[in-house]
């Protein structure tokens, strides 16, 4: 072992066990082919996908002095980053030179944030930014997870260098290590680039230290596979239900539907009932402050985690059903105006970013086209809608077609791909008696 390595180990500082572990958090891309963190990619025909592992550590359990050392390092970095950003933004070459001169105060492995040829260059889109995004002024660990850089993994610990021969050791749970290995296997033999970010809330007394390990992979932009030999996956997001997926295969003579799962968001009514009980207790003077705070938390409906988990589940199921076939996907995202005011508005609109990132990560060809759910895919007539307890049934009075309204866009997509129509309905429906009589009386081609 070299003297330098011995000196680093002598100054090692061991951190506490992580408070929580958050997995399966794909972060969206700003645009296709653009790197997270601000660097503009100039490679044509290349897409980039991300996966993020987040670990939380209690600041109060860190060794004495280590968090203060981290804050001092962050303070120097932020001052340099702010000077560099605004100098670039205002096209002040003297300011850029001064910022780069000041950057020499930082350890060498943190200076890559200002190197335009580095993977973790933070200021590639500075001309378009009105003000720096928060991530630009966070402390990046360039080319992380390498012994000679800002951070690396040693056995079951994440080592964060603090400069001056000091380092912080943070334990990595076994589950986190397995997750990292699993994500690398998903894209093998492509090389996964890794970076680390250390963040905390800038309060007077911050409680948690947030550490994120960002995995990034680049690949050639996928080309559209032949629909006749691929697994077809159609995903429809709507404000009345949540997310609907249809998995199918076709050989050009027959289109066979394999599965039609529906994914509901978390039960909001239960949360509202819990909030009402808390408010009632506060009205009677029972722990008023606590109950009002808990009521506000219960009313919040932020289902971003559910969207990410649902998208990951859809992709996982697609690969299971593909059995070696190529995968062709379409996500039908509703128009923002059509769901304006809905409590699922932000949730459903975020699905496109999550799906695009996962498609780039796995190398799946995906489109984002919308298809009608109130027009008959067979004869083009306007569909009538009947509401049952659990289903919205769309039926055609001209040709006799009927199915769950959530599945109607899938027929239009199959038709546009030039494939034969599947048998309808896609899944068994409980029809009201009067609707059964109406459908059975319809003669194909009769006037509506």
C-alpha cells in the first residue's frame, strides 16, 4: 500500500447506517439525447437513460466535525459555481477565467464540473437558463465510484473524499449493492457511467444527508421493429381510471392479446377520510397543531412514486411477455387541457418523461401518439357510452362493436400498424341486459 493510501485510511471517518433506501427512481431527461446535470450532447442518433439510487443518513449520527467539513467544501464549490454560471450567462470571459482560477481551491476531482469535456460538466445549457437550476449548484463528485476520484465503493461502504486526505465512509445496505449490480446487468454489455451527489436541506440545523448514486448509459437511438414479429404494448393514461396497458403479439394474419392489466393510483378517498377525522379532532381541541398538520399531509396527493413504479412494472412485464422478441410500445398521454383541474393532472403528464427515460435505458422503441376512444375502429362511427359500476362500455350502433372504452385506442393503433384487428372485447365484460339486446339487434352496416 502506498503512503498516500495509508494517509487516506488513517483519516477515515465512518458514517452511520442509512435511514432509508429508495430504489427504482428513474429521473426524466430534459430532452432526448441530453445529459443530466447540464452538459449538452452533440452526438447524433444517441439517447441517454438514467437510474438513481437514493440513500438518506441522519446528520446527527455522523462523526463529529465531518458534516462541518462537508459544508465548508460545499460553500467553496457553490461560490465558484455561481461566479462561473453568471459569467457564462453574461458572456464575461474575465469572470469565467476568475472562476476557473478560484476553482483551484477545490480538490482536483471536483474541478471536472467546470471542464467542458467532462461527463459531469454542469453548465452546458447556461445560455438558455434564466437562473441556475438547483442541481447546478450542488456538489458533484466527478467520475465517481473510482478510487482516484471524488467517491468510490469499497466492500460495503461508499467512500466520499473530503480533500486534505480526509474521507467519509457511509455504509451501503446489501439491497443497494444488489440494485446497482442488477441495473448494470440490465444494459450489459454497455458501459454504465456512475456519479454521486451529496445534498442536504439548507436549514440552520439540517437533519438528513442525502446521497444519490446516478447511473447513466448511452446507446444508439432504437429503430422501429417489425410489428409482425414484435411484442406490442399499448399504454393509455386517463384521468378517470389511472393507467391501462395492453400486451399483444401478431404474425400478420392474427393479432392475439396476451394481457390487459389496469393500474389504479393510491386510494385517495381513504386519505381524505383520514384528513377529515384529524380536522374533527383538532376542532374539539385535541392536539390541535399536530392533528391539523397531519390533516394537511393526508390531503396531499403526490403520486409521482406510483407513476414511476407503474412505468417500471409495465416495462418489466413487457420483457417477460416478449420472450426474446423486440418490443414496440406506444404511450397515449392525455392532452393537458382534457385533464385540467383533475387531481391526477400532474401525475399522468409526468408519465411521458418517466417512460421516455426507461425506453432510453432499455433501448426500446417507443412512441407517444394519441388515438380516439369514442370513434369505432371498424366503421368510424361515433361510439355510444354506457356506464356500469366498474366499466365504461363503448358500443357502436352501426356495426355492433363493443368493448371497454379504455381499450378502444388500442384497436386504432393496431389498425395504423397495418395489422389484423384482434377479437373484441379484449376481456370478458358484464353487459347490462338492455345493452345485450341492443347489440344483438344491430346488423353490420345498418344506419346508426
